[in-house]
C-alpha cells in the first residue's frame, strides 16, 4: 500500500514537521510514502525529505484549485490512502477521495474553537470550519492531538465518536538529537541565551515574550533572546520593528536546522496564545534544556513539571512569564522522558 501525504506547498511549519515524523514511522513499517505537493515543488522540505521520499508536485497556486489535478493523480495511482494535516488541504483531499473512492485520514492542527485569526485570515477559517461541518465526517479517521481536542472535534463538528481518534504528537528524538551532533555552539559566550522557534504571528505570543524579556534583563543583564522563524508578514514586520539593538533580541529567520540552537540554549520558551500540540517544545525537550511555556493547551501541564524541567504560566501574563524565565535559568540535571505518543494506535489507522 502507498500513503499519499498531501501538502499545500513545500514550505515547512509545525504541521509539516509532524507529517514528516509520521511518514518516517510508516516507512520503518514497510509502508511506501509519497508526498503530494499542491504547489510548485519549491521550498525547504525539498532539502529535508527529497532523499528519503518521492515528492510529486501538482503545480497549483492554491489547494482548492488543485482538486481536479489531485483527482487525476489518484485515479492514475489507485489503491492507496491519503493523509493530510492542513485543514484546507484536507478539504481538497476529502473531495478528491469521494470522487475516486480513496480513503483519507485527516489530522486537525488546531482546536476548532480557536478564534485568534483576524481579517481575511479570519474569514478564511470561518469558511473552512463551515465546510468541515459538511465534509469531515467523510474522512476515514480524524486525528485530534489530545483527548481535549478529540472531545471538541466531536462536539463542534457533530462527528461520529468512532471516527475521531486522539493521538498525541510524536517526536523523532533520534533524528532531532543527531541533527545537532557535531554542531558548533551558535551563541556568543558569556551570555544567558533564551530561545523560541516559531513563525512570528499573533497566536505565537512574541509580543508578550518581548515584554517579558525586557523584565528578565533587569534581573539577568547578560540575557539574550533568539527567535527563529519566518517574519515576513505585515504583523511580523511590525513586531520586529519594535526591537532596538540594545534590547539584545535577534530575529534570525527560518533555519533548516534549528536543533543546534535548541541544544545550546539556556532556556527554551514557548509564549504562545494558542497551539494545537506544541511539537517544537517536544523537540527542544529532547536536549534536556529547561523549558518555559504558557498553558495554551492542557498538555503543557503534562509536559512540564514546575521546578523539575521548567515552569509554566497562564497565557498573556507578562510578569508571570518573566518570572518563569528567570527561575528556569537555575534548573540543571534535567532528564526528560516523553511517553504520550501511542505509535501502535497511529500505525493501526493506516492498515
């Protein structure tokens, strides 16, 4: 059997990282995985997975405009199963699946009750949620990233409970750790380095982090903050423009390999207002660094034990976030163990 992993394009984000991890797990079990890109075949993921997996690009500007091309592709390659982890791509996949009698497994990246999207993006997500009410039940399975998300998906979209499966995100620790092997420490010595990794967006809480970091520097003058991730939207550019050289904050943009930064940071910070499941936090914890996170999803309290491997605080509380960051610097001898992912449950869905 072949599994077709559907992507909007080959740009990398959190959902794409999880998809790659799923694909590697399936490949180890002898499943053939092909990535189907609705875009033009360009992006960071060509370098990440081009040697591991076949990539087929449909050459469409938008996923919804590529339904006919996906349908034709699936008809030419029958007998497989599709997987998608982006909601607009999932809609296209479900429609193509109905036309070709091909099953699709859909992973939902965020809580459906999320209302943090604004403007045109907000209108787009309202349309997606409306279409999801009509189409999601046609998927073979719907994966929620936690029991809380599973319950909300069932209630919000009126889905049959037997179709909605809670599977916490995996982390490929071997890949993550090996990606930093032999890497030179990217930080300047003599400072205390805080790190966050995300595309700069309102939901990621970078504005809150900057305020908190200004407080941290009063207590730790040698503190520096590094932010990895794209910042090419109007919102992101406005955030970056607020920062002065004396603030000791660096926006380094997207990095193919962020893991050396995770390995050598003093504290990893997740300041988000909203997450589906914080995979980047799982990756940072592979290096046994102290972690600070907002309780933007309930699972944070399962991942971080205050005073042992980090601290957590409420969303949007600048002073509490600053206090957690300051206290986390003193934590040492951390030995993280992540045991929430059920690999057998995931693999059983694709059989």
